[in-house]
C-alpha cells in the first residue's frame, strides 16, 4: 500500500499537503456560498477591526421649477457595527507508530479531516448568526461571548428595530412565528412590504429573492411544494400557474438547528425566513483563508523530541459583522407569540 510515501520526510510532506487540500476541497461551505454573505478581503498589516454601516439617500427626487436651484438630497448614515478579527486553529500529531507500522489509512484520514475543520468552523460561525439571531449574544464552543446584536443594539430578529433619521420602527420577526406554509409565506411577504424603510422612515421596496431554512425535511419539502407546485403527487395540477415560480431561490443551512457546540438543537428545526441577497449586510471579512501551517521540514527533522510525533496544523482568520436587519425576515416556526 502506498497512499503515503514515508521513506523520506519531503515525500511525506508533499503527500500531506495534497491530502489536506483534498479535505478542504470537499467542504461545501453552505453559509459562505449561500449568496447572502458578502465577503470583504482584509489585507495583512491593515489592523484587526473594521466598521460597517449603511448610508441612505432619501427615496424620491423633488420637483424643480423653472430656474430654481435643485433641492439638495438628504443623506443619512445608518447604525454602525464594528467587527474584530479572530483566528481558529487545530493541530494533529502523526505518531511514530503510525509512520512505521503501516497505518497508512489512519494517516490519510487524519490529514484529510484536518483540511475540513477550519472551513467547517467558519460555516458554523456564519450560520450561528441566524441560529442565535433572536438573541443579542451567545456563548460559543470556546466559551467566548459572541455579540450578535445589530447596529441599533437589538438582536437581528426583532419586532421593533429603530432608524437613525426617524421615529419609525420596523419588525423583521413574523408575528406568531408560523411554520412555513403558503399562508405563512404570504404573511411574511406582507410583513416585509409594510416594514421595509430607509433611515428616513420612507417605505422602500424590498427585493427578497431567497427563502432560507435549516435541513428539516418537512420544512424543505413544503418549500419545494410551494415553489415548484409539486403539491400532492396524486393530485392533477394541469394548467395550474404557480405564482411563486422563479420568484425565490431556496437556501439551506444544514448547521442552522444546532447548539453552540455544533450539536443538534431541535427547538430550532423549524426556523425559516426570506432575505434579499442584494440588500444583505451579512459581512465576512477574511484575513486568512483556511490553510495548512508550514509542516515539518528536513532541517528540523520534523519530530517532537518528547513524543516523536510529526505535527500538522490548520489555521484561518476572519470576522463576521451584521450591521442592519432590513435585509432579512424570520419566523421561529414554533407558533410562539
């Protein structure tokens, strides 16, 4: 068996990098690729914080009479939210016994799995902005408090968000939190129509183009029925026109119904909502793409003097910031008040 050539350290390292990249390329990164997350590259040596905010121009032009000066438009900055970079990491050891006793499959699996852990954590952290969107903070798997409030200091999903240039408030959490259904979707759409404003309190049109949910089979199937008119497969739907055909793209977040440690949380299985990919303020600032740290080299002989292990590790660095709540609507799907 020759999955890894361990006759020389350089050959081993070459194969290790190939296996790490194989693991990385196999990760779907559902949240990052959802179309709702907007990526901002953060270059080296440019600081560890970034501030994000909205800036609104009033919605309508004004009449201009003959020879009159044009009215100068009002500009209003929305609420700001600052993000701070953090790093994630994991190391594994390839033991002397694994290298010398033919445990090639074990080595291969460890290195392939190592390529997945950093992007998986990024995906979990991104998804948890929705999972814990009804709270202003949560404690993550490392015991750190994560601030999930948006710029107006309220949680992402709330019933009375505020505006900077108006006393008007708006909600983006659907009343009575219905499960997804045709009627529930229409209620969500009505909420969005009547609760989308710029910072001056002027009504804006909201181009929602995404329906999002977790991986609950019933919720997914029901969304598909509404979007695709599959309905009851034994029922004749000849000549039926689906009003929702082409209106939304379904986005599934498989890690949505999880707890802070990534375990199952069934209380969140029915979460769903709509969102606008155009108006999204769901920012991911990437400082370090997931990568493999420099592996052992010939010059240092590779091995830890205490354990004889060869040490391999992965790293990533990023920030997640959501300054406003206008772009997304939400229902817990649990019929709570």
